[in-house]
């Protein structure tokens, strides 16, 4: 039993719990939690059985199965970051519009 | 025609009163609105003292959003011409009548005041001159007409263009991209000669690194605009 065999499922399970807990407390919106949840579930599932992992990594041609796990995790991180970039862009656009509206209304009131 | 001079200003307490005076003297019939882009100094107070109407943005949104705020105001208030006139004293109010003339005559939807058509020598560092030349080529190519001064912030718009700007105006370093957007929207565009002053006070917002960012950002924005559906 290698360290990774235990550590990965445990870590991804904790991750899953943490995300669910954040949603429950209202500190994370479901919309932004979906990718986190999905990625931890996938990593948890793949890391549970050595056989699945080996089988899956062979299909994509990776000889060292644990690096397949890293690849999946990396892919998800890229996706999550990209998603956040779009969220930030949307936020800055709405932020701009709000600030403009406030300034226009304030000028109107002062008159 | 009801004309609004939009003066975007960020920390321009030293220049703003002179700018307002200048506009008053040269274009007495026009209304002036100063868009204070979240200045940390007394720009807004100084502008009010000079008798201009001021819209104060609660945050520093950047020149593009500031000008757009002015356009939204102009549109709501039914102005037929809106002019962007920078608050740093670089633009000359003497040139205002010439700038809005093509719109008054109904020849065009938007006008750019070009310092390179004015015949006046305008000194700048070679990096900047080169950057502007590259942008000029790119913008001219896409606009399908010669644009000598795509980064000029001295420009005028008729009601049609004002309405368009309310919905589409780039946020940072907006000038060149705005030209492309206008042309892509099928608006008519004209360049007129306009002298400009070298900066009176303060420092330019363009440092070498920002200059590079400017070029990359604007080029990317223009290329992306081209890929968007009309």
C-alpha cells in the first residue's frame, strides 16, 4: 500500500466535505461550487481503486498511474480558474454599470 | 444643436479650471459636464467652483467608463452632440468649432481630432510615435479609411454614435478600439485637423511598460472585435 493510495482518496473526500460545508453555511454559492465538487468527486472515484486508475492511465498512455491523477487535478484547476476569470469579468462589468448609475443618480439628486 | 462637452478628469485639480475656462471662452453655447473619475484630490470641487456640472464616479473606473458615463448623461438629457475633451489641458478649445462642424453639417456620425493632420509638430518619444503609427495602420486597414490619429481622445459624436457608445465603449485605452467598433457598426467617421498642447502639468499615464500593455491590449481587443458577429 503506497502512501498515495490512501492520501488521495482521503484528501479528495475532505475536499468534498469542505465544499459541501461551505455551501451549507452559505459562504459558497452552488453555482461556483459545482466545478470544485465535480472535480473532487472524480478524483475520489478514480483514486479509490488502483485497478481503475491503472486501466484509465493505460488508455491515455500514461505509464505511471499517479501522474494521471495529477493530470486530472491539473485539468480541473485550469477549468476552475478559467471559470473564475469569466466570473470576475462579469462582476467588473456589473460593477462598472452600478457605479455609473449611482454617479448619474447622485448628480440628478444634487441639482 | 445642443452640445455637451464631456471632460473626463482624474486627479486634475491643477488643470481642470483652466480647461473649463478655455471651453467657456471658445464655445460659449455648449454645456460642460466634468466626469470626476474617483479623483483623490479636489478635482470635483475645483470644477464646481469653475461653474461646471460634475458627475462624480464613486470609484476610479478608468477613462473609458468615465467617457461612457458622460455619453449616458448626454443621451438621457437629449444632447445632439457630445464631445470628449480631456481634463488634463492637452486639448485646445479653439479647435472645438472645427471638431463639431462635420456633425453639424450632418456629414458624419463621429469625428476625431487628429494632431497629425494639424501640421503642428507634436513631439513625442520614438516608441510612442512608432506605437501610434502601427495602430494607425491597423485601425485604418480595419476601418477601411485613413485614420492618422487613432489614439486621440479629442472627438465628437452625434446622437446615433452617443447611443452606440452608451452600450459599447471599451474600458481601458478605449480610443483606437472605439474607432473600430464604430466602423463595424456602420457609422460614418471623419478626421479633422486639431492642434494639441504638450502636457501642461502632471505626468502622462503612459509608462514604457504600460505602453507595451497598451499595444498588446488594444491589438487583441481589435482582433477580437473582428471575430465577434456583427
